[in-house]
C-alpha cells in the first residue's frame, strides 16, 4: 500500500546530537536506509549542529553532507539579521530557494522572538521568495504566531510538534490565514485529519516523521489509513510540500 503513495518527509535531521541517543542514526546513509525501510522517497532535512551549536556552520555542513543526494533537500536554520551570523536576508532567502529548501526556526531555544522588530527583515525576505518556514509550536505562542501570519501573508508557515488538543487554536487561524500548514506527525486527534480535510482541504496538512527522534510507523499509518480519497492522501503525503519547495 505504501508504494502507491509518494511520501515526502518535511521533518528529518542528520548529525550527532550533543546528548547522543536517537537510535544512533546520524549520517545521510543512516537516514536514507531508514527512509527506504519505511517507503519514504524524499525528505527535508536539517543538521543538528545548526540547532545545537552554530546555525551558520550547521547549514554549511548540511549542504556539504547532502550535496550528492537527490532525495534530500536542505532545511536551513534561520536567525535574526541584526547579529549578522548568517548572510543578509535577501541573499539568505535566495540561497535557500535556489536549493529548493526551507528554513527552520527555534526562537525560544536560540533566544529571539518572531516579532517584526527582531525577525521582520528576515521573514520579509523569505516571504518575497516564498520560502517555507518550519516552527515548533513550543518555540513561540499562539498570539505571536497569529501576528506573524497576519504581517507576512505570503510566508508559508508549517507548524510542527503539536498535540491532540490544538483545534481550538488552529481552526480560528486557518479561517483567517491561507499560509498556515500543519505537520501531521504529532497531531493525534481522532479522525482529526479527515475533519481538517473536510473543512479546509488536504493542502493544509504536511507529512513528517521527526526522524530519527521518532519512529515512522505512526505518521505513515495516519495517512495510509485515513478515510480519504487517494488524491487527498497524496497531497498530504508529499504534494503540498513539493509545491511549497518549488519542485
């Protein structure tokens, strides 16, 4: 059944975390082997160095590590421009777009906020190029997310690492903002995927696994066994992400 749907994972990583663990899947071959076992064709991937140590160095290492792999696409880690740790915003956005990549933000962990006085120049540049931004729900708050979606309506925002009691936050945002997307991995709402598709369409949902931290079986089953037409499953499994990355 898995072979009938082409899966494109929006949430994977490579690199050895400082704390170790995660089943010791650290390299590109490790990730590809796990993807092959699960029937996942392509993936968006970030480097753990960019999260835990230095975004600039981690982003550079990522490009080097996946340079010869046409199944992996880079997810750069972003920062505010004021400290000039990364290229100027428009240059950075162009670099990301040229690789059909995306940008991952960890504002709480990296000590900044997504408000415009801090992050606006970078967010505007990413929006100009249509670069998707991936953001863990715990890294900000719902008010700041709503303000970001309002100020940057051309910026695709993929919300990650949610939970089963988020609909009363998500639905009002979806009613107002066409640029908000949700990763399915931890969205554990009974028939929630079907309800979202019925109300807002399959294009609001994006498949991810959070490899290697989590296993692949649950996220795959959510899509494969959803009571949806095959076309809707394919949109969630990879079609929407492919469009967002300009592929």
